[in-house]
């Protein structure tokens, strides 16, 4: 705590709390304190300043700060608020903010996916081993959301009681992060089988290493482990949210492999499929965090909207990177979607500009010449730029959801909210 903060709070408390006597004490504190002298010098004021006869409390600058209605104290309080703002605005890496919890989640996941059958154990832990864990994007978002929605704990409680209460409130949010990651990895294992993928997260895919059958079984095993952990939370609304996310993963994958010609050309269909395949899991998980924290339906919906728009922005940029990135940077093959006949936003936008591209899309991409032709049209179009613009729109909506959360003057809460906004910005500016 800086001397400005301590001094201004002490002076304001004396002046506002004890009338004229308090004002006199406040005056003496200002004129005798070396800190007050330093403060007056910094603020360009004389050390001996009269206090007004009428003392009022107001809220200025930073929420809930009382100040004495004199010119000096107004300036001192303004400086206090500026100091607090500058401290809270310090840039903190979002992943570093939750690094300890991420490490704990990673360790617990490795123990949660242990199986009696050695081959199944090896398959289930394949993407939870150190070095193959990926970006830990979803657990990071959920842990930050939990902190961003935290209720203040009573300062009157004993330190040990506070610590126990904080741990108790934190435990279910760690569980949601673990459950979400198990569901996500299970979906990757199943997707790689369906797509006949050979790389994932920069390493050989599990289906390439151990075969399709074991990959499918490993994905099923992870889903069963997630269900056990979910049931242990004892919250039926949260169970429903996460079960819906799993249903959406299946629905989205089915939409992708069974499209009609009209659906392949539809941006609305593409966005609905994208929500099911990517955004539903993170949005429902964010909402589950809010529900477990005991928030209202309105706040829970803001958490959901953040996750929904973050997920859509993430996938839109993924679709851009499939055309602009390299296999090394992506950890998987570039141009993988179009080579598998999957039409994404950049091509859909290119089709709007060049209707002749419809015929190429309708004829499929089994012929490499059609892939090259589609890429030529894409290069001439604004497909990439328009996809980035759409991603920015969803990112802005995600940021607005965070900004609409209930007011808080808890510095940790505010830091976590800024970190969620930072992650949103990173999503749309990333190159891998």
C-alpha cells in the first residue's frame, strides 16, 4: 500500500467519521505527517491547508472511495485513484495469472485418465502427457472466468477460515476446467478418426499411432471419466449444460459430414455448425462456472455469451489459418479443411464475390485441380479479410459481455476480467 493510499484513507476516515473533532484530527495528521508533506509537495500544494467546515463524503474516480471535500483532499484522492488504476492496469499474461492452477489441473487430469488396461491407459493419456497438452486454452479461460466472477469474502473472518472457504469455492471450478478438457480431447480423438488425420498438436495423431479402434475407445473412456467427475459436482443444472455441450459436439460433426448442396453454400448453416462444434463447449462451460459460483441467470448468461462469441471468433481465425498458416505453425496439416471437402467462411465469402466458384465447390475437392482453382478465387477475393472482420465482431461482443458483468472493486477480479479481454484479443491476432 502506497503512502498516498494510506494517508488519504486515514484522513478521509477521520474527517468523515467524527465531525468537527475528526476534522481537527485530520488537519493535525496532514500538518504533522511526513507523508502528508511529501504528498503536498508532489501535488504542488502547501503543507498547511485549512479544512472546510463542512465535510462531505462522495464517490469519485474509483468506486466507493470517500473523500473530504477540500481542494487538497480532492487532489489527493484523485492521485490515490490514479495510483490504484495504474496498478490494476499493469499488463499480466493471462496464462501466467492461472499458471499454478493450470499445473494442478494438468497433474489431476493425468491421474483421472488412468485406466486398468495398459493399452487404454496409454491411449487415454496420450494428449495429457507433458509436451502434448496443447495451449490449455479452455482451462485458462474457465479459471479466469471463475476469478472474474468471484464474490468478495468477508474480511472479518479468520485467516484460516478464509483460506478454507476460498479453497472450497475454487474446487468445483477446477473440476469444470478438468471436465471441459476431457470432453475437448475426447472430441479431438473422435474427429481425427473421422478425418483420417495424421497429426495433432504437432505430434502424430493417436489414430495413426494406435489405430482407429483404440482412438475411439480412448475418446469414449475420457467422456465416461468426465461424466463421473460431473456427477460428483451434484448440480443438475451444470450436468445439463455439459451434457448439452457433448450433444452439440455430435450434432455439429454430423452436420459437417452430411451437408446438402444448399447447406454447403450457406453462411448461416456454417455458423450454426461452428457453434455446435467449437463454441458450445466453451460457452456452456463458462455458464457452468457462473452457476457454480451462485450468480443470477443474467450474470450466467453474460458468461455464456462471452464463451459463445469467443468460441466463434476462435474458429473463424482457425479457418483463416487453415489457408494462411503452415503445418509446422498449426500443429496439423494446412489446407486440411478444403482437402476434406469442408467449406469454411473464407470460401463462402469468396463464393459471394465469384458465383462461378459455386460450380467448383459443388463438384468437390477430390480433384487437386479444384483445390487450386478455389484457392485462386480465394486469393482474388476478400474472403480472408471478411472472415477476420467477422471474427472481430464476435470478439467485440465477447468483450462487451465481460464489461457488462456486475461492478467490482476487487483488484483480482478486475485483473481476471482484463485477462479475459486480453485472451479475446489474442484469439483474433494469433498466427498459430
